[in-house]
C-alpha cells in the first residue's frame, strides 16, 4: 500500500515547470529580438553617418585645399575633375553603388547640371520636405524602394556664397562649364535648397541574420530546457518521491493505535500535496492529545523536580558566592603589597562569606604572627594535633571550629586558618572541600607576594647598578625595542636629537635598524660581541659595543648596548701626536736653520765684496738677484727659528679683546682693498689671556692673513669673535671662503704644508700659531663655519688670576 502516488505529483510539477520555461523562453526571445533590432539600427545609422563624414571630408579638401591650389597654379582655367566638389565626391563615392552591398549614395538636385543626377520621385519629395522645413538639416527613416526596405539618411544641400560662381549667373561661370553642360544648373540663389545628399542602406539581409540568430538561440534554449527537465525530474524523484516513501514507512512503524491507523488509511486515498498537508494536521491533533496524556503522567514528577531544583539552586548560589570570593581574593592579592595587607583584606571577606562569628590566621613559620577579625587582643586557640592538620592537607572540625591548612603551590605549610561559629551545626553545614581549596589559594597568594617582594628588591638593585653607570647603557630586544635604559642613555639621545627623543634608543641614531645587514641582528645571530667605532656627521665619535644576551631557554634574543664617547679622547690623541711631531720638526729645523744660515751669511758677505769690485751693470743686476734670494732664504730660516724656539710660555698677559681690535684695524686697509667685510665681535669687558701681546698679535695676524687669502673678491666676509668659554677664552676667526677639506684638515698645522698656490706661502704660519698656542697650554683646531668657509678656534688659558696677582703686587709696592 502506498501513502501517495508521487508519479502524479511529479507529472504536475514537471508540466508546470515546462510551461514556465516556454513562457520564459518566449520573453527572452522577444527581448533578444528587440535588442538585436536596436543594435542593427544603431549600426546602420553609424554606417550612414560614416559615409556623410567621408563625403564632407572630400568636399572640404576640394574647397579649402585643392581648388585654391588650382586657382593659384592655373588662374584662368577651371578643371572640373579637380575643382568641382560635387563632381569629385560623386566620382569617389560611385563604387559604393556598384559593389552591390546594399548601400546607395546619391547627390541629386532638381534641375541638376548633369542629367544623371536629376532627383527622382522619392528624392523630390525629400527636397520639398526640406524646402517646407528650412530649419531641418537632416531626415532619417525607413522607406521601401524597388521592393526592398532601406534605412535612409538624407541632408539638405544649400547653395552657399562660394557655390554662386558655378551655379549663379551663366556669364559669371567658367567657360568650361558652359561648354560642357550648356545652360543647365544656373540661376540658383544663395542659401536656397536645390538638392540633397542621399544615403540608403538595405536592412533586408541584416533582418534575416537577426531572425536566423534568434532561431538558433531558441533551438539551443530548447535543448538546454530538455536537459534541465531531465535533471529536474531525476532530482525530484530522489529528493521528494523517495522522502515521501520514507515518511510512509515512519508512519507505519510508529503508529500502532486504531486512531493512527485510520489516519493512515485516509492519507492513502489521496495523491495530492494538499491532502497530505491535511493528513499531517490531523496527525498533529492526534499527537497533541497524546501530549496531554503525557502531561498527566509527568504531574507526579514535577514536585520532586521542584524540590531538587531548589536544592540545586541553593548549591549553585553557594558555588557562585565561592567564585565571587575567590575573584575578590585574587583582586586583593593584586592590590596587596605585603602579607599583613593581604590578611587584613582577605579575612573579613572570608568570615562574611561563611557566616562565621570570627576568623583568625596563624603563621606557622618562624615569625609566629597571627591576624584576627574582628580585631581582638586574644590569640586564637590552635588544635592539639596542629602538625597533623598542616601535613594532612585536609580541614579539621572541632566543635564549632574548623581549622583550614594554608599551603603553598609546592605543598609547604604557610599557616593555619581558624573559623569560629556559634554552634556546631553551623560549622558542619559548610563544604570542607571548598575550605581546603580556599586554604591552598591563600597559600599560593602569600607565596606569590613573597616572590614579588624578592623580585622587586632585585629589580631595585639592578636599576641602581644600571643607573650608577655613567656611560649610556641599554638592554634591547631583536626588534630594536628598548627594554631597560639608564639616565645617561636617555640624556644622550635627547642631546643628539635636539630634545625630540628621550627613549634611550641609541642604535636608531647610529644606523638604521631596518637596513640590511643590521649590525645588531648580526650580533644576535652570531652570538658574539660587536665592537665598533661610529662617527656622526657633526664630528662626534663614539665607541659602540653590542653584547648578545642569552635567555633562560638558551636562545639569544637580546643585546646590551654600551656607548662611550671618544670625541675628546681622539682629539687629545691627535693633539699629543701632533705635538710630538711638531717638537721633532722643531729640533730638526733648529739644527737645519743653524747649518744653512752660516753659508747664507758667507754668500751675502762675498756678494758685498764683489759689488765693490765690479762695474758691469749686468753683473750688478745678477748680484742683486743673488742677494735678494739669499735674504729671502734667511727670512724663511728666521721663521723656522721662531717656530723652533718660540718665546717663553706665559711670559705675560694680554687683553684678547684689545688685541683683536688692534689687529683688525691693521688689516682693515688690506680688507678694504679686497672689498672684504672684516668685523670684530667682543664683550664690553676685557678678557685677559695667558700669552704675551706680541705672541697674541702674531697668532691673530696669521689667522686673519689666511682668511683674507681665502675669501673672494668683493664678497668676502671675515668675522673675529672673542668670548669666554668654560674658564678659558675662545678666539674665533671664520670666513666664507672655500674652507678646509677633510683631506687637508689633519695636516693643516704641519710645517711647510700649504693649500695656497706654489710660491704664495711658506706653510709655516699655522705651524707657528700651533706652537705658540701649545706652549701656553692652549688649543687650536679648525672646523666648518656657518658662513660656508673655515673656522679656526683658539682656546687660551684665562689670565684673570695673573692680572689679579700683578694688581696685588702693585698695591703692595
């Protein structure tokens, strides 16, 4: 017996689907036909427009280019094949009418000059249309000609001023036209309409192609619909028919009473979905009645369930209160800074949670401290078997008291928690397992506080050690992020970045951490220290050391960065090396000057004797050259002796401001001759230095002379600046010349080293300056000037103490 006849349901479903598919196919076919027709019309219009554009291009070329050129070359002739725009355009477009492609082009007129282009009936109608509607320039539409349908695009041909030469009065026209066409085509008026440009495109073949395409599309649609119906029929049988059979089997297996069998019999009589739905509704009513019967059976169980639910609710509330208590204890542990603070926060909450009269905690370690709440002076009473309680890891109830062992995570006993109730029954109703877990939680919290306190002390010691190191020090990870840094590192980063950064990340200043290869990443990967010298663009140099650090798991993922500035150290080493070299050169030049000076004196002596005995002018001129070069050699030797044997250091004091003004006045004439601007910047008070006036004048004179030689004509600028600096006096001479190159800077104070042209300098001026400044304990160095040239800085010891001492002696005298 079958529940339904699915074959009928399936037939109705497939029939309805077939009707819907046919309707959908017809709608799509009509839409596709209309779309293709619209596309065809657009294509025809574009083709006609293209022909008109082509004709216009030809006529514009004839009128604007070809005809003027012909008149220029043959002013007395009119060649119709090269000068008539209508003739040329008809001739060029004639092949369109002969290729039988369904396209017609005609340029016709009423009373046409050439009878072959006289307008026919259709064309005369169009000309009359344009004459009746002079504002219209274009007409397009469909017309049937010679039994074939064409799309026409027609525009009016107006006679403009340039057309009157050939279509106006016959006596004004070219003789060639009169001989060729006689009197036809004349007598036209300007701006009148006498003809049309006519383009016709056949749409018969295109419509046939559209119909064939639609039929092909419909055939493919029919084939696809057949495949779709087959697949749908198969899926409907699998998904619907088979499931209905399974539903029938379920009903037969589960419905065993008389009412259910009657329902099954009723369902077997129909074969429609509506009857199936009706049967399901009746089956639902039957199940609803059965449910009421089950509710009667369950009434007796409800009370027992309510009682059990109430008990579980009380237990759930207790567990929830326990959870809240544990959460609050964790919060107290986070806020606590010591054990006493932890117990002062935790004991009141534990007492209130379990409804105890009082609570106490006794530390079983060496301190034997205890804490009681509410606060009382009496110490809590401990059980006699306290050792068993602590080692047994379980609670002990003694009357109205419960003793809870407090253990750490490692099982070590921290203390014992005592809770007191008024009656033994109140103490017995509490779950001792929860109290045991509470004791372990409190023990772990106390242990963590001890560990945190120890860690903080170690961190304070480590921070004190790191901050005690005066050189910049930082601990960084592999991502170049700063983990720990001391104040010296923060101060260095602030100094090198002009206060923009104070994070202590020094590596990002010395090199780009994202560059490849990165020195820090290489040091971490290699596991070996990286020691290097780094020099910044400003001239400061640093010793950079990166020491990889291994973590507890043995991996190297951090690095200690140690920085030490070596700018002054390198400068001092350079000065010591230079001083030693200058001393050696001084000794050499002193001996060399003594040995050469004697022969030069002999040469001058004999030159004087020779001058007394000769009378030849040429020989006297030769003696003058000998004496001049000999005296020049003696001057060089004297400068060498001055360099090798300078005046005694500290032989006196001089006012640096006064000497600077005096020297600038001496060289102001030379500066004015070169049109250079020489200025002196000084304070209002005297600045004495520990150097004699003569030596200081010689030092400043050499520096100013070098500056005058360096600056250019008419735009030179020289500044002499005197100012106190860190207990000494700084004398600065700077200019806007070419400056001192990096290659010349290390040798600029060497004897006989000169950057001037050959013969322009001896190379001893700066060497003498260096020797004099060195002898009084001063410093001299060169750097780049803000003016664009060189800046020579002389640092001399202050002579204030000597000046005060001389003043005191004078007062004593």
